[in-house]
């Protein structure tokens, strides 16, 4: 139950954070800004960065005494927490890194969807006196609904499969605060050699991922049918 709870918290953090930040970055980089291509490449680099390498680097960045993160917080007068050794902050740190890894993917998908929205909608809204926020809220967000749903489902699938990031950064600790389902399965299957119990964990993970995929498949078919 602890592994399910931790995985659920990780899923909510990863999904909500990566979608919100990915959408914001996509909207900003969809504008005519100088160096737009360069910024797009920079934001996408974490996606192709090996997860193990990223986890090792971020583990040093989150070091309580010498890490860049806490040094930066101290520079603005904030006392940084003991990230990876705190049962409260360890999962937050892992979620931050997972969001950093996924934002670029969400940005690319959102950019493709934004470029598919006809400009006539925005021109009509401007003629009616709609401001930037009203245009974003009543035109951009609703038309990006199918894309947001797709990214939500894929983030859920990714969250339930996470293993390497947790293995490198926290090894499920401290006190099981980052013991996600993937690492839980690994521990029982390859450390304790309780293969039956590990198989049961795998079936639970498969069921959750299968249901998420089925929902996405049916939603996509319904959208195509309505179109």
C-alpha cells in the first residue's frame, strides 16, 4: 500500500507539473521570439539525456551542504532542506527531476498542436475584444483538450514504470518515502527473490497501465468518430 501511495503521489506530481510547465513553455516558444529554435533545443535536451546520468548529476545538485540547489536558495535567503535524506522532501526532489526530464516532450507535442489551431479563431477573438488571457482560456486550452488528455495518459504510464531514476537517486528511501511500484517490484524480485510476490506486483502495474491505455484508445476512437 505504501508503494501504491508513493506511486500515486509521484504520478500526480509528474503529470500536473509537466503538463502545466510544458504548456506554458510551448505557448511562449510559439511566439515570434529571438532565438526560438535555440530555446526549443535547450528545453528538449533533458528528454534525450540518459536517465541514469541525469539522476547521478541531480543527486549531487541536491546535496544538502555542497549542492548547487541549496547554495542557490541560500543566495536568496532561503534555507534549503535535506532533499534526498528527508522523508518529506525526497519524493519532491525525484518529482522535480522527472518533470525536468518530461517537460521537453510535452512542449514538442503542445507546439505541434498549437501550430494546428487556425489563426482565424484568434483573429475573431481579437475583433470581439478578447484579451490574451481570455483567448488562452477560451480558445487555446479547449482546443488542446485531446492533446492534454494524451499527455496525461502517457505521463501516467511513465510514472507507473519509473525505476531507474529512483534507483539512482534514493534507492526507495529514506524510510520508503520514494518506494515506487517499479522499485518495489525490483526489491522483492531481485533482492529478496520472492518471485511470486514480485509477479503479483507486476500484474497490478500491468492492470493500471492497460486500463490507462484502453481509456486513451477509446477516447481517441471517439474523437475520430465525432470528427
